[in-house]
């Protein structure tokens, strides 16, 4: 008989928590846990696991926190030590119990506690922790609750502190919000009390260990082979490209794929708030902004890094996202010989992207007339790629739009490719449409030809490859 069966006889069943008058009844068992109703009694393996963890900390000591050591070697030492401690454990354990305790202790000591299995799961694209006892994940664009949970608020805070300290960030009552990243580049956002009212919140947007390629996006239906050929030519032809979209729509993934089209012999400088891009070229300089320290000093903003990047002799400047006055410096770079620059921003349509650029330029504190800003935008930006997350959870490129120029005080646009929503959905509610060419030929073809890049006419024809 395993430990769970052996000890469960000694535990009285937990009494259900009485709902307050007028409280809504949960819809399902998963909702019970997430809405604070009765949870099962303590796992009988937990006591053994905690005892093993304490002994392990005494046995290995500082080695557990040696960031300079090889992760594989440290994990091997931890597993070996856990096996030795379990061998002398007096509590009867089955082989399944031992395997579970070994994995949980390893995850707790070297990983991120109860969410470590979720981070290893390739089907999970995002992990959302809403307090210690409520965890959701995103699979295939859909949200679902999971049974994993932290022991308490202190347990969750320790995991958050471990994540942010690795990249030189901090989070506490004085600075309750932080953006960070995991070693594999996955994006992390954490917010703690008193700002978070129901316990600390942790959101992790996972990145694939093997970055998506353009072929992957074609297979996913994000874009078509025709569009991929055009975008490859645009990057190699040094067009300035803006990737626009909402939160979680796939802007960074698209930017990463576009960056992969940059020739290997060119020097690339990337500027990001939290380093997420995964470029495989050899000549890449990665810059990351830095928040202020405890005294409110020492911050290095994205705008500072963009200005500094201009002095680094870049062939390409890739800005992970512009969200403030850095837009002005980005436009200046695009207009002063740094063609082929790439960036992303938040907007719902290509037209909205232009409006956001104007707003962010004004945030730089320069008292520029609107016409002057629009002339800068029309001259700097050649192409806008709109990425959207559709209702079925899929991420699709819905617009490939050329910035043509100025007519009076208006920046003119023309759509080269549009997503075909008229194709409808299948029985599962998944959109059947794809990017379709509008039949218009872009005016930047001469620009591409000047850089030795040609695009076949069939790329812009409906029904092409």
C-alpha cells in the first residue's frame, strides 16, 4: 500500500466551506477550486516532499544557488541526493510515489515549482497564475484551468523572485510590477500586492525552444507561400517594416521570422525591453533596457538604446516593440540611411498603426506639427503587416499594406494582401480563409530592384502559388 492510501485513513475528510448567502453556485468542479470553495485535504505526500527538500538544502547547501554551475550537472546531483534520502526514508513509498517526489523536489529546487511541468508541456503556449490557488493555461488559443497550485502566497512570491532576480530585476511593495524573461526567452510579467488584490499574478508567454520558421507559419495558416515570398524579398530589399497587432496576436513571432530573412553578412542590433528575439545570424548585438534601481536611478530606456544603436554601425536595427517616444528615434533612423529596420507596435489595423506612431512621436516631447510627423512616417515606413488573433484562437496575418505616400495631409495606404473572411468557418468554428492578393502591384518594386531583389508578377495575382 502506497503512502497516499496508508495515510489517507488517518485524515478526516475536510468539511466543505459554506457559501455566503447570495453567493453564486459554481458551474463545475474546476470552478469550485478557482472560486474558493472547498479543496481536498492536504496531499499525504506533501509532508514527505517538504522533509526531503529541507534535508536536501542542508546536504547540498550553496550548490543549489550556484548560477555558474552547469544546469545538467546540478540536476544530476539533486536527483542522486533525493534518491539517497528516499532510500533512508521510513515512510512506506511505492515506486510511483518516489518518482513523483523526485520530480516535484527537482522542479521546486531547480525550476519553478508547480508550474514547471506546464512550462515543459509543448502544447501550452501561455501560463497565467492568478494568485497561489488559481492557474490557467492557453492551449491552441483556448484558455483552460489546471489543477496545479502553489502552497501559499509566500511560495508563489519565492518563485517570482527567483525568476526576476536572474535578469537583474526586482519586485516588491515599492516596485510591484516587473517585466522579465526566462532563460529560454519566454516573456514574464509579474505583479504583486498591494497592486494585485487577490494574491500575486504571474503571466508567462512561452517561446518555443526551436523558433518557428516561415515554413511553420505557412503550415499553421498564418500566411501563404505567396506572402512569404514577398516578405522575404522585402526584408532582403531593405524595406522598413512595422508589424502591428494586438496583445498575444503573434507580433514577436512574426518579427522573429522576418529577422531570419536578413542576410548573414549584415550587422544586426536588436533593442528590446526584455530580450525575446531568437536570431540565428552570427553578427548580432543584443541590447536590453534596464529599469531604475531602488534609488530611482540607473534606468536605461528603449529610446536611449535606439539612439545608441545608431552609433554602432548597424546594417539593421530591430526594435522589439515601440510604445513611447522611442518611435521618434526609430523614424529618424529609418530616414537617415538605416533602411531595412524592423519593429512592432500595438494597433488593430494598419491605419490605426499610423495613428499610434503619430501619438508616440508626440510622447517624445517634441512640439512637432502633425503634418511634419506624417511626412516622417510616410517617408520612413514602407510596409505594415497586421497580425490578428481570430475568434477561433488562430493567429493570422490579415493585412499586408504598403505605405504609398502623402496626399494633402493624409498618409495613403494600399492593401497588397487581405485575409478572406468570406470563406467562413468549418464545423469546429475554425476560419477557412487565407491571405489573398488584391491584384495591386506595390510601388516599392523599384526600391527592391535597386538592392538587386526582384519579385515575380505571379506573387500579386489571385490564385497564384
